[in-house]
C-alpha cells in the first residue's frame, strides 16, 4: 500500500508558487477595485471604472469566479488537491464571460494580456489534469 503522505515533487511547489504569484495581481485588483480605493482606481481610464461600476450581477459574478477560481486553484495545487483542476476551469469560464461582456460594451482586454491569461490558465488546467491522473494531486 502506497503512503499517502509522500513528499510533494519539486514541480508541485514550483508550479504552485508561480501560479499563486501569477494570480495574486488579479486578486489584489479585484479587492482594491471593489473597495473603491481611490489611488488604485486613478490608474484606470474613467470609462473602464464606469463600466465596472455598472456591471450587471452576472458579470460581477463571472469576474469574481475568474479571479478567485485561479487564486484558490493555486492554493489547491500547493495543498495537492485535485479540485485545483475544477477551480481553474471555473476561472477560465468566468474570465471568458467577463471578456466577452467587456468587448461587447467597447472595452476589450488588450490582446497580449488576454493571450497571456488564456495561455496561463490552459497550462494550469493541463498541469492539474496531468497531476490528478498521476496521483500527485489527490
């Protein structure tokens, strides 16, 4: 019988910490924007602030799922939990809904940023899927 308390492979820590750092900025952005911190909001164009403040509830929920799905997915990787996969899938779904809405109201995410987010999420999803299949994430 295999010991379920075996040490995590080095790559779990590397990917988990990198993912947590990568997803920390959106979490900070979400919190500071929701708390309406003036110095933070001053860095965004007024039309973006107005759009965010006018988000319908379903868009606000999608934004929250996108941000917190990734943040908690990174924590779940560090905890070696296979739920990290689902967390990142929820995140990419929320992010897609948010970006479709933003584009529909005329405020698209800059393409390089959008591409890097999508690639990052797809890599996190793939990593979690592979590590869940191999038993590293349980």
